C-alpha cells in the first residue's frame, strides 16, 4: 500500500500526509457544526495535507428514516430500507461539500455507489468487498477534498446497500486501507476511547493508547465508539487508526496500537464494555444427542442471524436445556424460527425467551498474565446482589449476562473495583 507518507514538501519543509477523516452524526448535527467541520478540514488543507472525508447522517436522521419506514411496514423490506436510510449520508456529504466550496476550497461529494464501494448483497449489514479508488486519487491530485458518504455501498447488481449501524467508521477505515492513507482519524463527540462509556461512568478516563485486540473486544462487546468491522479492517490492513474529538482543537485522542507497550506497566483491565441490545432464548427439554446444537442453530444461521453466547446444560434423563443469546432486534424472528421450524422437528418441550437482558464485559490484555480476575468480577457482582445468568470468557475478556436493570450498576462497581477511575 503506497501512501503519501514520507513525501517531503521541500518548500515548507514538512511532511505532506494523506488523512481519511470521519465525522460522526453529532459532529455534523447542525448547519453550524457542518461549517465547523469544513473549517477544520480547511486547516489540514492549508497545511498541505490531502484529505478524504467520510461523514455520517446528521444526528437523529438515520433513526428518523427507520421510524418513517416502519410506518409502512413493521419489518421494512431490507432493499427498500437501504435505499431510504442511505439518503441521510447523501445529504451530509453534499452540505459539507457546499460548506467547503463556500470557503474557497475545492471539494467533491460522492455516494458510496458513485465511488463504487462494492459490497455483498446482505442488505442492512453488508460487507465491503472492494473499493474503486482511482477516481478519488485523481480528485486528490487535483487538490480536491473528497467527501464520501459513510455507511453505504452498492452490490454487483447495482443495488444500494448499507453497512449496519455505526457503519461510517468502517467506510472510513476501508477507504484508508484502499488509499494507503497515513492515518484514519475518527472524529466524534468524545475525545477518545475511554475506560468505559463516560456517559454512564463520569469517572471514566481516556486511554492514550489501546491495543488493537482490546479495541476489537470492546467494539464487539458493545462500545459503540467504533463499529467492530472498522476495527477488523484496521487490523487486517494495518491502518493507523485514531479516535479524536471534533469539538476540541488540540488533543492526541486515542491511538489503536498493534504492539503492546512493553515499557509501560499496563493496567490488568483496560476497559469495560456493555451491551443492552441482547436477548436470550432457551430451548427446553431438548433430546441430549449428537447433532442437536446443529439442528437448533443451523436454521438460525441460515436466516443470517448471529448467535453470541451459547450454553448447553448437563443432561438429565436424556434431556437438556439449550440457551443462547442474539441481538435484540432479531428476537421475534429467532423465536419464530425456533417455534415453527426447530421445536416440532427435534421434539423439544418448549421455547422461552427474554429480551430484557444485558451483557457486561471486562477487557484487558493484562488478564493473560494475571489470575483471579474472574473471581474478583463475580465476587463484586455477588456483593451487589446481581445475579449472573450466563458467562463467557476468552484470553482477554470476561463477559456476563445480567438482568438489564442491573447493567449500569454492574458497570460502575466493576469500574471502581478494577481501579479504572484512577488514571494510570
Ligand atoms: P458518532 O456519531 O461520532 O459515530 P457514536 O455515538 O457512534 O458517535 O460513538 C461515540 C459514543 O460512544 C460516545 O458519545 C460514547 O457515549 C460512546 N461510548 C461507548 N463506549 C465508549 C468508550 N469506551 N469510550 C468512548 N466512548 C464510548
Ligand atoms: N448513520 C448511520 C447510523 O446512524 C451510520 C453511522 O452513523 O455511522 O448508524
Ligand atoms: Mg458511530
């Protein structure tokens, strides 16, 4: 990946870089804020840098469009929904380009399809397959700021697709990878990645660096500051990724690093993630025999529904219970599949479920070299009277499922007990 890195501008004696900058919904949430973003971009241009900008829809717009669609269909037709929600970003790119042109900058806006951000055809959660970046390079050479609509692409048949909520982050990192950018900067309404969501725990503090692995876990476990797929892309293509504030002029934000900092005594736990978008389903009285997990989860996977935690209890008298979690949005659809396709087929006693659960996770590469972290977590929750419904662990994370009403309490007590409120 050839970037502009290291190209020396001999007139000004400074390094000219190519930045991909992404501004989220809040950062472009009003005309004033869009003008503020244009001013910030102009500063980078004035310093000689090339800038590709990715923007989200103005804050609240994507939700408004989805709600509008639901007035017509309870579960909107996915293809039509994508045609519709992609308009939010289309408005933002045009407005930002106008703001830039008004300042005397050269700027051009593009939708995902115009760039040709080629995706698969999984409407509402499509994956980027390829980006035709030639045209963008030409614009950049001509001194243009290129403004690309986030969150959207096009499949090989020309259908508009979207990349899932928070997908503009992924557009930005994918463009940075395709263009060999020197840095992908995610500008948002907080000044970096925190030990946990600062809106829930005011004592949370910003991490100056976080390892790629930790960020991957945090994003996948619910920290919506970066969409998981953007972190996956950054890992795969070694994109230098930084999260920063769009409201502050200074600040280093948080850099996602690929190497663990050997010199630094890192905290054992780096962060706490949580996710309310969870639902749990239990298939009761399942015959305890080979192939049963496949018979239950096969039809769920065929419907393109992601399963997260899975628990199969110890069998009694040839019967067992089988529980798993899914995204709350897919709860009704999954219950339908289980009741109509799976239960009669395998002869289970029943299917029960609940969507008032939440997942709370502690994450840290330091866990690898420390024991007793899990017991400390479980003891802390027990002392607060919080019942743990499910547990799942990996080398660098421990997740528990709890009743949704205890989620915030769990996050706060864990943040305190692991001393995350004390800046390292
Ligand atoms: P944008 O619209 O810019 O994409 P998002 O709302 O998607 O912004 O993501 C930023 C938000 O992520 C923050 O306002 C914050 O509430 C939330 N958040 C959750 N976990 C974290 C975390 N660990 N660090 C920072 N922000 C977090
Ligand atoms: N506008 C989309 C959303 O609200 C994509 C994004 O903001 O990243 O999810
Ligand atoms: Mg976001």
